[in-house]
């Protein structure tokens, strides 16, 4: 039988096919089967991840909209709200880095303005193989240019992000894009509340054969076979997207629509189904009404096309004419392609002829869910066994230089200088200057901060601890710039969940993240899941990226990491710790990615954050920088390089542990000596240790121990090593 | 020395936003008869080679390897001698 | 003073310019849709940055055919003040209101950064509040800012003192090392012969408030306002 | 309908950083004989016109007005009939 042949090709399992037969009460035709295949893919249906996502805390005093919409929304007072989400575009970027990354930005931006918000900031989180290989450099250059060109053209500043290099990502890079929008609370657009009989309008780009089965493609491992059946690559049209943003936001200002829905993965099938499913409605679509770019497209191709820069609009009664006028002003064609009905069936017509009829719920809620069993992988036990005392001793100054030159630590200016991070004139802490980006909100004293984080090596070594660490680091980054962490979005990048070891990583990481998010009071309001990130070299490290957003009540209190004055006192807030597990030091100097991940004490983390926030309002700090990759030594060096001021500090002893441990819950601050007693007083109130390390000043970086030994480096030399590394590699 | 012209065009079916924008603008400027515009690259390469065939072979190879992006583009190579 | 800020499809610094004029300079600001044909009610016109028509084909190439551009020409011919910033500068070049053309940055990359500019003339409506030879710090953000003109044009730009801003070191050294994009003679901004049309790649609207880390751009707008007020007196 | 090919190239003397970069890459990749590379645009236009001459005339005019910038670029127009 023909279908019997094709359903497996479409990634539908035997049991799933039986379910489809039950829903339909008959054999589905090819189009119907295609509709199931994309809607029931992991990418759209979340069939492996839904049970785990339930573990996330999703409610809180600031949450206006949690997961379940195109993006999450949080309340920041005065009728203002922030809308945000992060999304992956990993597989498309592996195939065509420039267009894959560009269309990734396009997709996440649509999710934001679909909610009625003006997109005001972009961030990203990137992972590549080590940048010594030509192909990797090509991928990196393409992805960065793609992200930059698309966001720059839209006039949305790309204000932050992170980038890591590890060979586990060599064949399967990760490209996650996050967008933040600003909206008046009373203009938020939620679920498309459809009226029976309401027309459905399609606006934006014409439909071509691009990306058919992209959603299914994203839900498989990358292999030669999958490369062969890959869909036509989608090309982004940022100019079209810019017109869509402006036109759609005008529709909202004039209150002309019931709702909007972007077309993303699975194209018309998914967005139309989502539109109808919200109210238990049905829908009819005529594929002949869909403007096409190519001749001879079949209903199957029209319905499953993933052509970019398209939106569905559901007009308010009687507003069609005004809507058409606004689209016309922006040079956009909008056409009515169908209508909302009351029979709960998704019907597709080709002119007079009905070519598909599928119950809407079958496509959406009908998607099967798999609760899988995880198995602790073999590597897990092995990596815990590292004995740090047995490491060969190294020259600490040399180790320090090596760390500054590590692509994972060195300045990322090569990347962010390709992004317009200032357009909209709101960015007050620009990329590279602080632990998080800070943007003002015009017309208020307020600002918001955002950061994306994930140390996937830590997550690999211990998914549960690593998951907690990821959330904590994001929250700490916000507190460092003076913002109160409010809520988070996340992108769960993992390997094939059908493998028990991968599922274990996935589950443990989610549990750790959920625990920390709950404890810190930063609920999860949106996110995305990207599974099957594997290649012939195996799975990528588990990479659950967190994008967190926080609020500054007064933008004047913002902080960055740069030392400001000669003679300021430098202090460590938090414990002097020596654990080297999972550190960049172990990797760079000993070629090891192992060890016991330093534990996170959530209570202590929360106290540190509260302390930093109290210090913000008291204005006692000149600079603040959290300790992460490269440890205390690198944190100090970065503050010095940024400020153009050297320093001299003294530690109780000098060893690799104290210098390079990446143990969490710590920050390096500098302050005027008159403020030191205040700092100590507030810190003791929160139970956070203060270690006075030394002073800023001079042209040298000097870290001394009790004896005569010292790590020392000229500031200008440090700046060169750290500042020019990536640029040199990418020449 | 040989001169080779390499034409790089987007594959049929691949969206060409630039061509589309230029087409619209031409229509508005009064060129109403313009139905479609596609924008590709015209790459001129001057190279030393052993023979005409060698020059052509090299040009083919570099087009495949570097000048065109095989995922979205097709190319055509033409030799222009005597330059 | 009434500023008209032209909005092309794809402009994206229009709102930033509007904000600076209205909320920072406290003057009147109006958006002007690119299909408008009359600018006579304004005292000055801003062509803002962005990616008009996606900058497809060449930056500014398509925008120059917008109806508003004939009005801009007319406005400039009558002596009105016109400032083109970034994409606005590119449009002025394509439209022939200023000589020369933009090429892709020498690095072939988009560059967003802070640069220093030397202000080489202070007897213009846009710069008279600066001091002669003053060096200012200002953001740039462009992919096609590599200014080019033929040698004769360069000569005439020089002899007519039309080069207003050049990329330089913080000390004012106009060296290739401080040229971010490969522009001929480090050119960052030029003026027409009559002195009422300025094009510049850097963004003064991004450094007109202390909170954004610099206020050197403020003086560009303040100069324009001051000049217009003097003129009307 | 007529099809016209428009070739837009940088004027001699105008620096072509992209071409220069491609040349260097080709040399590094082992194409040592490559002496120069210049990158221009290859624009394909499909248009309705009254005659071959009309199509050519229109293409010339749109090239001058829009497709090429005379300050930096030269163009050449070629009609490809029967498409
Ligand atoms: N890891 C996650 N954490 C929280 N919410 C998630 C996560 N992954 C997906 N979601 C939520 O599930 C819903 C469906 O996501 P998605 O299919 O990516 O939406 P869209 O089709 O709008 O891009 C969204 O509301 C999204 O925020
Ligand atoms: Mg969506």
C-alpha cells in the first residue's frame, strides 16, 4: 500500500500511524499524512519533551503569560510589559550558516511582534567546533554575518549573547536566537480568539517550495541521508520582515485585529491549526488563494512550505478594509485565504475540491507524548573520579596567558562589532562591557537587562548541577549590572532523546534548572526544544541555554565590569574556592574535560544576588563582574583591561585552584575605600563573605601569594592576548 | 593569461529578495513590462594556465569550491581568451 | 524649529532622530512619509539611517526614486538644511545631492563601533558650535561606508573645503590606522558647495545624551538649531 | 517576453576588496595562477517589450538609472531572446 510506504519516510512510527487511522476513521491521503507528520514532529509537537517541561515553574508575581503562547510576557510596572523567547535554528545553520542564522532571527522576531510587542533587543547563544578548522571558521563567519545582517536591517539592536567553542559542536553547531519586545499591557495579543466566520488573511512573502519538511528535518539526526533529503534552503528577506513589523504594529495600535499568528516551522499547517485550536473551532483554507512564487505547486507543497516572512491575521469584524489600506501603505499584499468554521475540522480546498479534512485536535492535542526512561551514562562516573592533586604542576603565569587566549575566554569583539547594538538608542551597557546588556526604557527611569548563559561542559559533567548553575549564572549576571532577575526563557539543545543516556541528561538538566528557577523566583515563561543535535561524532554536549531578563528601577544605578579609578579597593564577594572540575583551565592546560562540578548552594546564590541588588541602590560599587570561565584571575583581568587600569592583589596562597576555579556564586567588585565599611556591613547582613584582595592602579596585573611568588603580566600585553585572539584566528 | 567569466545565479526556486525589490522598484519607475528580476554575480578571473582546457577546468573547480555556494547557487563558466 | 524626518520603507533610525529632536533638543519633529512631495513647512530635513528598501542592490539606490526625494532636492536648492546620516548619506550620494559613492567596507564586514572624528570646518550650519580641529567621539554602524570618488572630485572637495568630518586618532591624526572602512582620504562626512546639505556616516543621534556614553553628537543638532535661529532673526 | 542580461562591473581603478579577498583565498587554496578577480553583478531581467530594440532600449535605460551607479560602475546589456 502506498501510504504504508510513505508514512515511515515522513518520520511517523507504526503506532503513530495507527493513532492517525483512529482519528481519521479512514486512511489519510498524502496531504493529510504530511500534516500529521509535521505537527507530530518533535519540533512542533514536543512529544519527547512535554512531560519534562511540566517540571518548570511557570507562575510568579510578574508573569502575565507563561509558556503556551508565541512568547512569554512579564509585568514591569506602569502598564509596561516585556515579551521574550529564545529559539533554535541549529540544523538550518549547519547546512547554510548565513541564511540559517538569518532566518532564525527572523523567526524569533515574528514570535515577539505576533504578541503585539515592538521587538527592542536581540541576543543569541552560539556553539561551534574549535575555531582552528577552516570549515568551522566558515560556519562561524556565516552565522555571525547572518545574524548581524538580519537584525541590523530590521533596526533591532543585537545587544548580547554568548559563544563557545568545543569540538562536540563541530558538525552540529548551535544557533539560538532570543528576542525581547516591549508592549503596553493592554495591547498584548494573546491566543487568536477566532470568531466563527472570521476571515483568515495571509500577508507577507509569497509562498515557494522552501523548507518543506523543515520541522521534520529538525527532528532527526544530521546524517548524509538527511542531508540528501534536505529541503530547499530558506532565504531570509529582512526588508520584508521590517515592513511586516511596522504594518502589524500599526494594526494593533488601531485595534483592528483579533489576533495574529506567525508562520514558522510547518508553515500554514501549523499556524492555521494553532489559530483554530485555541477555541475548538474548525477552519477552511483554499490553497489556490495563497500567492505563490513558483508555478505548479501542489496543495501539499503550499500547506507545508516554510517560506519565511509570512503572517496570518484575523481581522476584527468589519475592519478588513482598513487593514488592507495599512498593508497597502507598506507595500504588502494581504489576501483572504480561508475562514474560521464551527465544525472542528481543518479542511483544505484546492478551488472547489476538498483535498484534506483533519480534526484540528488530532493535529494539536492529539500528538502522542513519550515518557522515556533515562540511563546514567558510563562517562558520568568516570569524569567524577579526577584527582586534582595529581595534576602536573604548571607555570601559573603561562597558564594565565593561555586562558586569556582561549577562544572561550578571549574578547568576542570580532563577533559583536558586526551587530548594530546601538540602534534605537537604548543600549546603556553595550556588549563586552558588563555581565549583561542593559537597555533603558524611554520615557521612564527604568531599564531592563538581559543575558544568555550556559556552560555546557559543566552540564555534560553533571547535568543536574550544571542545569542549576546555568540558571544561577544568568541571574547573577543580571544582578551584577544592577538588575533584579525576573523570569527566564530557555532553549533545550540536546542529542537524540530516544537514547536513554541522552534522555537522562535532558531530564537531569531540566530538573536542575527547574529547581534553581523555583528557588530564585525566576519562572520560565517561554522556550524552545531542539533535540537530535547529533552527527557522526555523537551528540553535542547537553546545552540548555537560559535567557534571563531583569529590571532596573533606576537606570542611573547600572554597573559595568570596568575598573573606574586608580586606588579603588578590589574585593571578592563570596567564598574563596578551589574546585577545578569542568574548568577551562583543566581543558586548556591539561587537555581534560572532567572533574566534579563545583556545587551550587542556592541559598548562598540568592543571598549574593540580594546583596548585589542592595549594593546597587546604595551605589557603593565602582565595578562588578561575576566569576565564571577562567575563574578569579580572568575576572580580575577583564575588569582591568576594560577599565584600562592595572591592579595588584594578594591571595593567601597561589595555586591553580584559587586562580582558575570556576566555582559559582562569586563576584569581583571594586569600590572607593570609603565605601568598604558599608560593603562589609551589608554583606554580613546577607551572610556573604567579603575578601579584600588589593587595589586597582598602575600598568601591571599582579596577583601575589604569601611568599614571593606572583603571577604578573603587563596590562597592555594582557589586552593584546585577550583582545586580539579571536580576530587573529578569523583573519 | 586567460580570462574566465563566472556567472553565479541563485538556483531556481530559491527566493531572491533583492531581485524582487528591484523588480518592484522598476515597475514603480515606469518599467511596467518587467516581470522578473534575478540578481546574481558576475565574477571575472584572470589566471595563468597551461592551456585553454586547463583554465576552464580550474575555473570550474574554483567555482564549485568557492565562488558559488552549492546549497543555493548554480554557476556557469565561460572562457574569454586573449585578454 | 521644525524638523522633518523622512521615513523610507526600511528606515530604522527615524525614531532615534525623532527622539533626539523632540525629547533631547526640545524642538518640533515630524515624520515625513517617503511619498510626500512637499517639505516647505520645515526648517530642516533629516534623512535618517537604516536600510531603505533593504539596501538591496546598493545602499540608497532604490530610495532615491521615492517621491520625497524631488522635494528634498527642491528644499535643498532653496537653501533648506538637509542632513543625511548613514543610510541618509548613502541616499544623498545616490541622488546626486552630494558627489561620490559608497563601497563595501574594506573589511567586508558590518562595523559597529566608536570612532573619533576630526571636525575640519566650523563655519557651517552643522558644525559652528564645535571648535576648529576638535576631535569628537561618535558611534558608527554600517556595512557600506567606504566613501569613494574620483581624483578630480576629491580635489574639488578639498579645494572647496567640503570635507567636514574625517576619521582620526583621539589626538586628531588622520591616519589609515584610524580609518574604519577604507574611505578615501578618511572621509566620514561631506557638505555640498552651498553648505546646506551634509552627509555623514557616523550617528550623532546616538551620542547626544550622557546616558548613552557621550554627548558629542548633540552639538551637530544644536548647531543646526542655533544657526536657524540666528538666520531667522 | 524578452530576457536581458545586464552585467554590472566596477570601473577600472575602483578598488574591489571582495574580489581581492577572493583572489587571496584562491591562491591559498592552491590556485596559484589566479592573478586577479573582480566581482560584479549579473542581473537577469525578463520583460515584455514591443520589439527587440525596445527591450534593449529599456534595459539600457534602467541600467543607467538604477542598476548601475555611474560613479563607480560600468554596465553592459545583452539581449537573450526566446526565453
Ligand atoms: N523549553 C521550554 N521551556 C518553556 N516553554 C517552552 C519550552 N519549549 C517550548 N516552550 C513553549 O511551547 C510553546 C510552543 O513553542 P514553539 O512551537 O517553539 O512556538 P512557535 O510555534 O510559536 O515558535 C511556546 O509557548 C513555547 O514558549
Ligand atoms: Mg509562533
